[in-house]
């Protein structure tokens, strides 16, 4: 069985101040980490491999600014048990809309002919949840989004999955390979990598590709790019309007009642 896992490198924005450059978040000084939901997809892929055999192939796409982050992400996947990794780098990555990114990913995955493709249901940085359905359409294979459980048949060609619906309902679906699943947070507990495997992962090769290597026509991609960001910025900062009350409990209570009455929120 061949299992492909999409592992996106997303910015780690903890304790940093973001800035805008060229109508996008300036990523030059940011560190990148594996998208949290993709960690669950990787774990699900590794479990399929352990049960049915085969290999796990990790694929990631980004621009040059993400090279270091993508490299770290793929090596983290190696340390946990992935077999091979491929990254595609292109300077126009941030300009591509979801449909173009799906086309690029489909071109990368096509020659691999995976039986199942796994990815997180959404990425931390864009949170659109569109890649799974769009990739399924681009590859012409079945997809099921937001799964909360995955069980493979003994033949490795059929899968039973569960997904949550609104109102507390749960849907169960049976799917045949090849297929795509997007995983929900909590579908499993991602494993930790042993130190020895982390060290070994630094020695493994990562295949690096360009659009040309993947046989993708840049001009055709440009025609498909239907959505373009024309402006980006942060909302205006507003002054806080909190009322700080001091004094004894009785004094604070009196001040609170007075303020509520002045605002018309408390009837006399």
C-alpha cells in the first residue's frame, strides 16, 4: 500500500509581532512548524502502514522562505516513520489560490499513484478546509472530509470512515481506493519520535522539485489562478473602554451601580 501524507509548514506565530509585506504576512523572520492537523493525518498514515505494510510518502509545497521549515517538517515525519519525502518550492506559492495549489499537488501525487492520501482538515495559516475536496476533484478520485475514525479493510482497498455532522449526528461512509481523507483533530494521539530516530532522520534525503521538474506549465497555472489578494492589513487598534473600579467592596458596588444606571442598563 502506498500512503501519501500532505504535511504543510505553517508559521509559528507564538510571541511574535506580525508585519505585512507585499499584501501578505512577512514570513522572512518567522519559524515554521508542521501544521497541527497534519500531524494527526501522519499518525493515521503510519498506522495504516503498520497494519497493511507499504510506505508513507510525505509531500509539502511552499516558497523559498519555507524551505528550512519544510525540511524540518519532513524530517520530523521521517523520525516518526515516514519513508520518503518530497518538497516543491516556487517563488509564486503565496500568490496561488486554492485551486492552483490543488493542481500542483495533484501533479506531484499523480506519478506516485497513492492508494490513499491523508491531510489535516485545515491548515493553521489559511483555515479554508478546501484542499481535500479540491485535490479530490483535481485527481479525479473520491474524498471524504473531516473524518473522526478510519478503519481499513484487510485487502487495503476499502476503508470505513466516520465523520461528525451538525446536530450531533455521525455519518459512516465506505470508500474504495484510491481516495483522499482529511482528518479531524483528536482522531488519534500522534506519536513522539525517539531521539535515535530524530538523529537518523537528519541523514535521509529529501527530494526537492520545481514546477518544471513536475511537468507543470507556469503559464497554464496563471490562467487557472482565479483569486488574487489585492490588499492586506491589520484592523485598526481600538482603545480599550474597560472601567477599572477600586476601593472597598461596598465602594466598588456603589460605583458599578452608578455606572450601569448612567448607561441605562439598570432601572431605578
